[in-house]
C-alpha cells in the first residue's frame, strides 16, 4: 500500500500502518511466548506440566487486554471512516457513469460532459506491436481536476455493475445501475493518476481504465473554458450541412473508438455475440432500421443504446461510415438532423 496523493489516502495509509504494527507486536508476544514455552518446557528436559483447572486472573486478562486493543484500533478507524464518507461542502460535483466499457464524466452545473475510452492501440492488444509504458492504462480523454479542490463523485452505471477505483486517491466505489454512490477527493499536487474498473463487468473488463489529470487552478479554468467552447461548437455542428465524405471521415474515428472492440476493425464482428457489419442486413438494409438499432440498442443482446452516449453528429457519422465501409458502399447517409428528430420524438 502506497501513501497516495490525497488527505484520505494518507489517513488510510497511516491507519493501515498503525494496525500493521499492532499486529506485529501481538504476533511477537504471542509467538514468542509459544516458542519460549516449547523450548524451555519440553519433555526432554524433565519438565512436568502444572495441574490446574482454571485461573480467574488469566480469564480477566485475555478478555480485558483484547478489548483495550480493539478500542485503541477502533478510535482512529472510526475517525478515518467518518472522513471518507463526508462528501459535504464540495467545490466540484462530477457524475461518473460506467458503461461497457468506458466511463462517462459529467461536470454538474458546468455543461461539460464526455466519455473516456481506452486509447491503447489494438495492435498492442493483439501483440502485433510493442506494448507502451502505460499499456491498457491510457485513455483518449482523462478526467481533469483542479489541485486542492474538494471534488464529490456521484458514481452510477448504465448497464452492469462497475467499480471506479483510483488507488492514489483511496477511492473505490461500486457503480450500480439505478443507484448512486458517493465519494470524494482532494488531490494535493498536480499530476496524472491511473486506475481501473475493479468489478468484473464483461469480456472487455480489462479495457476500462481510469486516468485523472490534476492541473493547477489556472490551467483547470483554462481547460474548462475550452471544453465549454467545444460543447457549444458541437451543438452548432448539428445544424451544419454535411457531405457524405465528411461524415464517413468522422465516422471512421468514432467507429474505431467506440465500436471496434465488438465489431472488429474490418467489420467482421465476433459471431455469434457480436455479429458482423460487413455485408449485414442492418448495414445494407433500410437506413431507418440501422439508425434505430444504433440509437436504441437491441434488448436481450450485447448491443448497447448509443443515443445517450454519443452526440447527434457522432451517431450520424458512425452509421454513415458503417453503411459505406468494407465494401457495403450504400452511397447513402444519415445526417445529425435525422438523429435529432429521433431524439425529439422520443422525448415527447
């Protein structure tokens, strides 16, 4: 166990070491007495066992002494636990939602939200390239926090049970669909901190890392302003008149970030759980059916609903890409306005 980088992680480390040394002292005394008794009172030296039935003094001692030890351990443990669960008076609130297999971060009250996906190249995963320093522990968009601020996490999930775990923060909270668990942190120094999903959440469980980048207050404010501008620009893109080539180019990036793990790089899929898209009835059939299954998912299968995961632009782009990649060559396109129409219809 490392000391970590937060107030809570330091308290947990100190508590761990305190209990550890108490156990060491108890172990030395108990095993020392055992070995002393076995060596000095062994039969070969002619020792004769004492004959007595009970000792009130000993019974009192082996009741009172452990009780005092437990009380001494419980006091600092209780203080640490109370501190761990005190998420009040936070400076920033962030909703953390687990998806198979990515994290969604929403800065409440800031109009900033994004998905954080595994960024390790597929070639490294397939042993076709040399693995990087942070193999399976790198993402395309890290969670960004300001140094010294108290950040409250509201942790939940959209599909199965996940667990948001960053060891350096001493934060590990289960992400359960329909429930919200709280945690908090206050990071003391800038840097990059890594973690993972700590719950077995499916076949790609090992491809769901967490990266937190802690910036200075000034750098964080700059980053937050840039994210707000990007969100505003993305809304403007919904009304843009897109060409087929533009959507296919953007869809290529979205597909290889979001869909490639299940449907594979060349659209061949991993049947029967993840069907092929190359030449499939969905990717070459009616556009409305294709868009519907991407937006709403398919109940009873591993196909997730991406209507709340991706923007209107990205959904339109990835559907257009799938209909024109790998020889499908339908030549048609879905626009962000088409996706927005479905979103508005379902919200009524």
